[in-house]
């Protein structure tokens, strides 16, 4: 019996609706599979917790989390009660940074039965590997003077170590897919860091003679994601470029409610964290119509991370059977509730 110990943080808003749904699916999988068990521990860290305690998590929160094999998070944020920079930096960003989750991965694919906003999309299935620890998102820089003389300096940090590890991760991932890696660069406009990025990419690719590569400037790449997303397999990008590309990826799939993500710790010192792309969706909370697919697909990424790829792929196949059958929530054009969609997925798992 393989057992995985998972810390569950449903968080705020629809996080509390879609996390139970995805746990339901995971438990059904473990019932069917037999040899697999998910031992979950729930933490109520959220904006409500903040109102009560003045912090987003207890002082020893990170220590507590460090004992788990994975963190399964819903969404954080309730802007009416707590400013976003407090809730996000006090929980989500804190975990990403302190647990050295240096890679962020987000897949995007044309799902059966889900209408993409693209007019004639060919079957696309890509994954963006985003450097998650440095690059353009650095605290180095500053502001000086006021009025007409005011000035801001923002430094982007690209280390050989950080750049190379994101690229190697992308190449290793490509080995398990269609053996193609695209580098997102901008060495025609950004004078130092992007030529450096290109140099590292050219070095790293020598170690992967069986992987085909391409390199596009980020502006052209963004356009290609709209008019020819099917040409991509794995895309490796800096923190900022990856951030933008992955929102675009979620958009061309047809709803932010179906897009999954994971934050990967590579040195094995801390757990990785799995969370959907969407937020707490205050506008639909309590209505029972939140799309659980983003959270369920995120559970699939967690299974992949634990080496249970076969089971993860099965799960995604079932999700697509259900979307193809049109049993979907209103954000993707259906009438099903969160629980009806979840139940349909669980029933199909039981038939495996
Ligand atoms: P959001 O992703 O929560 O919602 C954007 C729009 O998409 C809304 O119209 C919402 O109803 C819809 N939507 C999102 N997820 C859906 C789902 N599963 N099913 C159906 N419709 C869905 O982004 P928003 O409104 O900008 O942020 C709300 C709160 O969430 C803020 O406090 C923000 O800081 C936080 N947030 C947290 C994130 C996280 O925890 N990773 C990510 C993004 C936002
Ligand atoms: Mg973003």
C-alpha cells in the first residue's frame, strides 16, 4: 500500500467548494485502485483565519507543512475582508518562496467538448515551465527623488543556476512528451539577461540531442499561442514571460476554471504545492456552480509528481469524457453544478 500524506488548504471562496470536490475524486481513485491511499490533513488558513488571528497562518505553520509530501491548495483571497497583498503574501507566496518552489508548471490543452475562444483551434497540448524564483520578479532596485526628477530602478536577476535548472526541467519533461522544447526569449530587445538566457539554452540543449528545440521572441511567441498553439510541446520561460504566457494558455483553453498549476520544489528539502490557476471567485461563491475541473486536474498533476502518471492520465481521460458528454458547469456552457460534475467523474472512476 502506497500512502501519500497531503496538507490540504482549501483557503477562501470557491476554494472551499472545489477542494472537497477534488478530494472526493482522489478518494474514489484510491478506493478503485486499492494500493493507493491519500492521508489528508486540513488547515483552515484563510482570510477568515486572518480576521480572527491577525495572521494568515500560525507562527509554526511552515514547520507543520514541511512534514507533508505535498500541499494541495484551493484559492486564497477575500478582498472585501483582507487586502490581497496581505492574504497572498502571507500564505501562497510565502509557501512558494520559503519552500523553494523554483519551478511553476502549467499545461494548456484543447479539451474535448470545451469551446476554445480561438476560431479554428487545432488540437493543442502544451505545457509552460516557468522559472519561479528570480528573473524579473526581484526585490532588487529602488526609487529616488520626487516630482519631475523621480526615478525607479528595477533589476532583473538571472543566475546561471536558476536559468539552467528551469531549462533542464523543461528538457526532462519533454522526454516524457513529444520531445520538443521552445525557449521564450527577447534577446533582440533586452540587452544583457536575454542573450545570457539564449547562451544557457544553447549549452543545455547539447545534453539533449534527441530533443528538438526552437527559440522565439516572446512577442512572436505570444502571437503563435493564439494562431498556432498546436506547434508547441514544452515552453520554457522566465518568471515574467511565463506568468503572461500561462494566463494566455488558460484563456485559449476556454475557462480559467479548468486550468491547473503546480509549484515544484526540486531539491527535495520541502514539499511541492499544487493549486489551480483561478482565484477564490467571490462573484460566484456559495452558488454551487464553481467549475471543479481546475482543482481536479491539479490533483492529476499531484499524482504525476508522486510518480502515479498512469493513474493521473486515466483521471484526465475521464474528465474529458465528462466534458465531451457536456456535463459541465456554466463557465463552459453547461448547466451542471459543482457536485453533479464531481459525481459524474466519480461514477466513471468507479466503472474503471
Ligand atoms: P478569480 O480567478 O477568482 O475569478 C475571475 C473570474 O473567473 C470570475 O468571474 C470568476 O467567477 C471566474 N472563475 C474563477 N474560477 C472559476 C471556476 N472554478 N469556475 C467558474 N468560474 C470561475 O480572480 P479574481 O476575481 O481576480 O480574484 C478573486 C480573489 O482571488 C482575489 O482576492 C485574488 O487576489 C485571489 N486570487 C488568488 C489566486 C490564488 O490563490 N492562486 C489566484 C488569482 C486570484
Ligand atoms: Mg499570473
